[in-house]
């Protein structure tokens, strides 16, 4: 019997090369999906930030004071952070005459918040899935007992743990 050139058993050399290539590609995809920890940094980041919530009804402001400190939450899960304290400031209204007067029914609240969490290769000021950036006006400040939308981040100080 005469064998054809380039065949090994019942397989062609090109077929074997294709199978080897697909196997290597599958190993590469699995390695990428599982994640390689060789280049990652996994350090702990501690953030302390202040958030302003404007025009809060006085009754809600009084109730919030009794609920502090409170554990931060996001997506129904407790996070490794706390709302430590709140400072009450007057809320002002502009009258038709162009004068600013203090609103007796509403106040501004400034919250002191701390959070500790891991960071990877890219350092992001994130609490849960929300970025904490100075000037951001759509931050959701949430604990197990209260939630405020459209909080504005006033300051953000973060440090790495030793």
C-alpha cells in the first residue's frame, strides 16, 4: 500500500496543526477569564469623604442624626464603610425681592463618610460601584436606614493601608 505524503494515520498534518492551535487558544481564553494575578496589585485603600445633601426636610434631618453611625450599603449589600457623622447647615431661599432668607422647613446636611476596600491595577475612588469624585452631584448616599440621592462630593482623601 502506498501512503500519501503529509498524513499521519487518518489525520492530515494541517488538521493536527488546527487542533493544536484551537487547544492553545482555549487555554489562553481560560487563563484570561480566570485572571492572572502576576501583574495585579491588591492593596487596601481607605477613603474619607464629605457629601452634601441639599434641601432636606427638617424632620428627616433630625431622624438621620439618631441613626449614625450607619453602615454603607450598595445593591442590597453592606459595604466596609460607615457614615460617621452629619453636620446641619441652613438652606437659603431667594425671595422675589432678591433677598436670601433661611428656609425654616429645610436644611443642608454634610455627611462624613469613611470606606475601606481593595484596589487592583487601576486605582479608582469607588464605593461599591459608584465613583467618589469631588464635585460629583449624583452620588447616592445609602445606609441600612436612610438613602439620599443627588449628594454632592465636597472632599475626598484616600490613603493606602500599610
